[in-house]
């Protein structure tokens, strides 16, 4: 059975998997509890985790996705 030629190398797939995991973690950090007040206002929306940390983690994941796609795989032949 011959070896198939893939566009991505093993390293590209690893970076892609890590970056998708970062995006999922970022969206999870943005999520929160449902509001129980009748007014519908939840002051926990304005905490640092949701407005600073989560968008940075999500953007880092999206940037890593682009990097994983554009990175040239190492050629195994010497």
C-alpha cells in the first residue's frame, strides 16, 4: 500500500487541533449562567473573564488556525 500525499503534515494537524481546542475554550469562557432576575440584567456579564480573557483566548485560537493552514509542512526527504 503506497503512502498518500497529504497537503498538511503531522505538525499542521497538531497545531490545528490545539487551535480548535483554544477556540472552544474561549467560547466556553464567554458563556455564563442564565439570568434569574425579572429585569433580565446580569451584572456578571461585565466581569474580566468574559470581556478580556475570553476574547483574547478565542482570537489566539483563530490566529493559530490560520497559521496551521498557511504553515508549510516539513519535507521528510533529504
